[in-house]
C-alpha cells in the first residue's frame, strides 16, 4: 500500500511554519492560563500541553515536503524547551526545571523529522514522512497519561514511584496513539495494527523501566523504531 499523503503541500512552506508555531503557542497559552489560575498544577500543565502539541506531528506530514522546512519548527521547539528549562519561562513546557525530559523529546522530534523527510523517496515508493508522528505522538501520549493517571490514582508501588494503574494507562495510551496514527495515514491489513499494538505496549513498558531523566528519550526511540517498521513493512518496502 501507499501512505496517504498529497504530492505537493497545499500552502507555501513559510505559512506552514507559521501555522505550526502559532498552534503550539495557542496550546501553551491556554494551558498556562489554566495553570496560573490554579485550575491545574505545574506538572499537570506540562502533560496536558504535551497532549495538545503532539498532534502537530500528524499535520506536519501534510504541510511540508522538504526536511529543512519542517526542521525549522522542530528546532524552534527545541530552543523554546531549553530556554524554558534554563530560565523557567513556561511551566507547561518543562515544569520540572533541570530535567532533561522536555529537551529529549524535542531532540527525538528533530531527529525523526530529519530521517523521515530526508530518506523519503517517492520514486522508489519509500514514504517515511509520518515517522515524526509515530515517534512523538505515541510516546507523548503514553508518558502524559501514565503521569496523570499515576499521580491521581496510583500508589507508587513500583520502582521510581511508578504505579500499576499509571503504567496500564501509559500502555493503553501508547496502543491507542499508534493505532490512530496508523489509521490517519491510511494503513490497512493486520500487520501494521499488530505492530501498533505491540509497540504501544512496549512504549508503556519503556516508560516504566526508564530512568526519569531519560524516559522521554527512550520511549521516543522505541516509538520511532515501531513507526519505522510500520511504515516500511506496511508499504512493502
């Protein structure tokens, strides 16, 4: 099968960058307002912002054709995360100052964007642009749901204060996100969805066993490997 993507972008690339950045700031702005009013905590704001921003990676596959264009918002997000972590600019970007997690996820985004766009070869039937969505969306959903559910209902009975219910929520979130991304890009048949379920569970497990400083990096890599296999095996590459 062929991944369902248009041949040319519907709008000029510079507009695509503006739309992505504007959307990110809209999500962050709304979350920051709720945080500043005490509706949600600092840590919850980070997880909710992650869930809101992650869908950008799905839209990016349709909005961009060249890796250097789509890398611009990815690098921008990396810079924003580093500055926020260093100076505490936005709690919803990195609520726990000094942690590497937000930077790690931004790095995963940049690397997956580069690999996905640079190695796409329509002439040979190789379409890897959705790799960024597969790398970031499931890992972000799994991480955020595991944290939010674990903090609300968990007892911290697992190592590093993780909980069984939080881990289960992370696994279910990872599976759901993988299935959604696979469906969005038009995959059919049993193999892509079998891989989606398997790697969704693996992302949840990776979240459980990873050191706190490296969990976003490790889950992003695991999700990226799953996405690469879904893209290549699903397309018969």
